[in-house]
């Protein structure tokens, strides 16, 4: 159960700077461009944890986060073969 949510984080942490560097950005710029998704994820995690604790309803928020993940993965699968998305 723990392995599943950890894998995308590790993959993103190692691959995002490498992908951005291959597009011609400097090392500092690649690191700065890979920070905003981490900040947004942190803010969303704090918001969801606080809200679910306030309402004492964890399952609704878990289902919402799973739905967001499924939509994100579906977008990745659809956009993967599109040349214009790059």
C-alpha cells in the first residue's frame, strides 16, 4: 500500500529536472521549474488533511484525491502520443 503513492513522487523527482535539462534549460532553471508542482502538492495535502480532519470524513477526501489522480493519469495517456503537446 505504501509503495504505490511513493513511486510517482520518486519518478517525478528524478525525471523532471532531466527532461527540462534536455529541452535546453540551465541546471538552475530546471530546478526552479520543477518546484511549483511540489509546492502545489504540499498546499493541497495540507488543505485536504485539515478539511478532512475538521469534517471527520476521510473517505470522501480519499475518493476525491483518487479521482484527481485517475484524471491526471488519463490525461497523460491521451497526450503521450500527441506531438503538439510537447
